C-alpha cells in the first residue's frame, strides 16, 4: 500500500480560508444560512469553517448542526456488520433557511442523497448547497456536484482519499492511498 500527499497542512489551511471566503461572498452575515456537517467526518470540516468565519472574519452567530445519515443511505443494509449511528444535533429550524451541507469528501454522491432525505425531518430549507474539501471527480453514481470545493481529485480504480484532521488524526493532511 502506498500513499501520496494531496494536500499538506499549509494547503489545507489555504483551502479552508478560500472556502470560508466563498461562503461569505454568497451568504454575507449568515443571517439566513446554517451549516450542517455530515457525520462522521464532515463535522471536523464544518467546525473548522465555523471557527474561521467567527474568529478570522468576525461573522457572529453562525448556526452549526450535525446530521447523521446512516439509516437514510440506500446501502446501509448491505454490509456484513451492523452499522452504528452517529448523533444528529440540529438545535434550530431549517425551514426557509439556506442550508450548506459540509462533508470532507464527495465520492459517489450517495451520502448527499441520503442527507437530502434526512434534512426533511427538520423542515423545508429555502435552498441547499454542498461544500466539500475533496471532490472525487470520476466516481459519481448520482448527478450531484459541489457548490464549493477545496480541491478536485482524479482518483481511479481502488485508490482512496483519506482526509486527516488535527483534532482526530494528529495532523491536517489529505492523502491518496493506493491499495
């Protein structure tokens, strides 16, 4: 198994700031916008973006929720072992809000399809956008594209993209792993 660095810590930092600035361009004060991190790994990216927006760009009162999509996936019964759900934590109404789904890697699009179904339990958003750190361009099973992307990656065959976060993995980096 070999791995190649796609983004080092500095490049991750730059991508996060660029994504934050793009969000500000489209959502200004975030008065009618909420961020929803998709469990499990989209949470790290969503928390980082919220922190950047509040601390570096002085935007106040950004609402952040966590959405578990485990049992909304169309493939959740296909595995050998039982799945364990993560927590959903949305302490606000999404009705008539602009929702930005945040996930680390956009791969087949199935997680986003599941998130679109799951969010309906919390109201009917005015609009939904997708922000992803890594867009795996040639892997889509569904016609889903990100509105904001940190980096586009051409991963083929059995290559995997692994996003590491300082809080979880001890470093900020993105790797392409060839198994």
